[in-house]
């Protein structure tokens, strides 16, 4: 029997490794940008076409590479970051394994141009599927330019598993945001299909957060800073009132490397305990500076997981530091003794003067329809006349107030009688169904066997959810046109998500069109959402959609219908009229699944007379 174990060719081994290192275009973007940072660049340009499927180009002004280094960077396990195993515990650079360039070259067509600052000519290498096509000298700017074309061109199965362009572009934006937050001192630009998405000048951390997430975040940030012998902690957290229902704005960095750590995230949430609304997550951008010897970053292929020697101490430091910052900058009110309206600047009141009560004077014989104004009895004494103060006060003047009071009480009584008659008419119309709202949260309806209790918010969510699903299928959403179209500016990630959802959003009744960079114009909204601002509607819609996608992994239309239904439904605590309760019940029992809420819980609960009697018999 012949031997069956064989050594795989390098090209095949590289393609296998690429499955772990390069999962989508965003993975290649991350690796290339991190290489540019390790090269000492202070200006990095990212150019994308077709969400990275057609082109990913990274241009930097770093140190560049020599001819030999340019060729060696495409070999497996070729790196300038480490020399021996012990170096893994002293790593300060982004990359260290030497697998990224070899993996990218195995599944794409790559063109590399690089030149060191001291060289006159650079090097150009073209490689496809791990095979070097050409290598020659060329003129190039100092630094490195890498073009990755037709990603996964030789692995069509992997390419078919990629999502739509807006989805893949959102992943790329997420990766750029993480790197840009970790290095605010570096100038970044991002262009997609010829349009500039980001233009991030070198600045401080706070300004970088504002440039990435929006100008409104200037008032939401609370600084955090703590220096201990274990770690140095710095960064910002968001104020509790601006927390969102999704986890998209949580960033942890260890030695400027973005990480995902549920344990440390729990430390931040515990600092916000009793300050956050239910099912919401705060914004935070926190940097941990720690001795590399006390951590292990060689845990996961994407380098987003880290092992710590003393994670309990780090947990306690993060929790206490965030909690103290919230108390110092956000929760505790500040006192300003330098204001102009201090005690010293108050105007000294004047001494009390004699108070003269007002007097009333009128002529009871005055007839306004009498044209003979010369009769002294028909003239009303003028307040400005000298005889005004000396005119006698008429008798029985106080009866005027009694007359006015009787008229007012009569009108009030008539109004009450009208309202009572209206209520009686409504009760007569719905005499077969006896309804009562309990604590403005539940609707109680009497039935033959006992009574039925309906959760009003869950019921309305179910009604709207099925209605929106039908509108998405039939494109029958009704739009309420705005008198003045509203311009809404979103973050780059939310703008890409909105473009992906635009056909379905329009089917629901939204009249939305693109208007420049990360901006849309809202000409109309669904008729059920008249009392909410356009910006608030879109933000809640996108947040709910992202929450459903990350948590429930639902179909796109299903997630969209759930998000809009939850935002548009009548909330608990809202008082409903008898007519509104009847309409709600009629629409609920017309649904396909009236008894199941969107969260899977019950909408309706019944209590029989036997159950009630048993409670009294105990």
C-alpha cells in the first residue's frame, strides 16, 4: 500500500489559511491598514470599489520596503515584527504572524508598489493566486500602495457567500472606524465608487469620535481617566440618556488594538447600573494600556481576543473608574458661583409703598345704542377724567360678580351634561362588550366565563407588524407627505444600511431620497407615524433593525416590520378611549396570530370565574 499523506503545495496551503484570515473584504482592509500603521504612516488613503469585491487599495506614506522585503512579504510566516517566540509577549505592533499578505495574494490579484524614502526607484510586484506574474523597478511615491483586485476570484464558493454591497461596505466602515479611533493622530480618507465617505484629519480622540459618529456626540461624551500600577485607562463613555438598543457603539482597545471582551463589557454595564433604560447599551470608547508581558494576544486568528493574567483586577478598575466619571461629570450637578445672577448682583428691592386697592366706577344709565352722546347720563365717566376718582360707587355693584358666576356655572353644567350624554351614547353602542383600561397598560374585557386581559402595547405591535409585512409584500404603504421636506444626516454606517433597505422602506410608505454625503431628504412618512420627527423615526428604525439582525437573525423584511411596529405602537401608560379600545380589539382578533406578541410572549390572558372564586375560598 502506497503512502497517502502528502505535503500540500504552498498555493493550496495559502488558500486554506486565507479562510481564517480573510473572511470578507473588510478582513483584507483591516490587515492592509494595520500594516500601513506598523510602517509608521501618518496619512492613509483607502479606496474601495463595489464594496471591496472589485478593488481594495490602501496608500500610505510609511517607511516603504526594499526590493527584497517587497518580495518576501508575500511568503507565509514572513514578518518584521518578531524574531523569536518570546517576542510574542512584548508585541506593540498590529501584525505579527506574517500570514495576511500571503493569504490575500492566494485569493486575489494583487499589485504592490513601494519605495523607501532614501531610494530613487521603487518596486512593483504583480501576483495572482500566489503566483508572481512580474517584478520590476518603477517610479513610486515614498511609502506603499497595495491594490487588491477581484477578491476570491479563484474561490467562487467563498465569493458567492458574500453579502450585498451595502452590507459588505458596512463591515468595511466598521473596521475603518476601529482603526481610526485607535489612531486619531493619523489622517484617514475613505472613497467608495468615487465618492468620499470619510475625511478624517489628524486630531485628538474626542474630535475623532465626533468626526466618525456625528457632531451631536459632542454633548454626549463623559471623559474617563485612571492611572494605576496595573493598567492605564482613558477614553470616553456616553451619558445614560443617549444609550441605544444596539451594541454598535462599544469600543475596547488594549494597547491600541481593538478587542471584543464580554467580561470587560460587563464591567462598564455594572458602572451604569440603575442609570440605563431597560435593554439599552451605552456608548464607550475606552483604551487600556498594559504591559504586553501580562497579556496573550495570540489567541484568535482575527486578534480580537486577549487573555489577561489578572482580569478580575482590571474588571474592578474599569467599573470604579467609569462609575466615578459618571458621578463627576454627568450625574452630580455642578455649581457655578461666577454667574452674573449671583446674590451680589441682585437688585435691591424698593421699600414698600402704600398699596391702593383698585376701584370700579360705571354709569348704570349708560346706553351704548343711544346716539345722543351729549346727555350727561348716557356718558361713562372716563378713567382719565378728573371726576373719575371722585365719582360715587353705584349700589349693588357686587351683584355683577354673582351674575357672572351663575353664567359660568350654568355653562360648565351644560358642558358636563353634553359629555355625559356622549359617553352614554358610546356605551350604548358597545353595550355588548364591556371594556375597562387597567393602569393605562391593559385592557380588561368581560366574557361569559370570566374576563380577558389584553396587553395594549403587545397587541398594537402585533397588529402593526402584520400590517407592515403585508405592505412590504404588496408595496401598498400609505405615505403622509410633509409640508416641508426634512434633511436627515446619518453616520456612514447607518447611511449604507439605509441604502440597502431603501426599496423596502419606500414600500412601507416612506418617501426618502438620497441627498449628498450621508444625507437623505424625507418628503413623507407612513401615515401611522405622524407625531414623530423624521430623524427620530429613521434612527429608531435602523437601530431596531440592527438589533433584530444581531439578536434574532431574522429575514430582512421581517426585521424591518418588527422594528417599525415596535416604534410606532401605542406604548404602555397611554390612556385610550373606549372607541380606541374597541378598534384595537377588533384589529387584534383579525390578525393571523392574535395571541402571540413579537417577543414570543402572550398578548391575551383569560381568568375564569372558577379561578376567581377559588382565590376567595382560600
